[in-house]
């Protein structure tokens, strides 16, 4: 094989990889488009780079200052994962779905867009739980909610002062 044949093979491989990459991006954008439409926002906003972040912030109900946090290097990774978590919670999904959105967005955006998931509002699951994940203070299995609480009953404050020594 001479140098012309090998460069042709490399060019074909590169072109094929570029077409495959663009197809994945198109599928992800179509999924985001459908998610935006489910939330009552314009679907075309998914294809405009910074504007799609503004629309995502409106969907999850966060202030516009988050745009600043989403464009600062290193900080943006944390806030993007947090934003994806709030998006999945706004559609009634769990933290596992957030992991999917972070690791495999080209699969999970179309799942969110084309599935039967309903838009419930800004961070709906968080509002129901009172915080991220399971709130330990609302957990009926919390040992401090039991009658054997070693710290006393917090519902009835003790009005007697401590003894003077």
C-alpha cells in the first residue's frame, strides 16, 4: 500500500467519523427541542448556544446569574450537572436520570423529549421532598423521630430551667 492509498483510507475514516458525530449531535438537539416544547418554550431555542442555557434556566426556575456560573471554566462543570439535575427533577425523574443526562446526553435528551414524561414545573421532585434527594428530617425511619430519641422529644420543649449547682 502506498502513501496515497493510506491517506485516502484515513480521509474516509475521518469523514465517516464526522458524519457519525454530526448525526449524534442532531439527535441530541432534536431531543432538547422536544423537551423545550414540553416545557412550553420555543423548540428552536435548542439550537442557539447561549440562549438555550437561558431557556433551560427558565424551565428549572433559576435566576439569570447562573449564566455567569455556566460560562466560567471549572465552575461550569458543577453548575451544568446541577442544571441537568434540576431539569430531570422538573420532569419528575430521579438522580439516576441526571447521571444519564451527564454521561449519555445523546441518549437521555431524546428519551426525555419523546417519552411520556410531563413537565411538572421548576424542580418538582425537590419541592415535594423539601430538598435534594431524601430529606432525613422527613424520613419516618429516622431514629430521631422515634420515641426512644436519646435527645428528648423535640416537639415538646422543656420549660423547666436546668438545676443550679
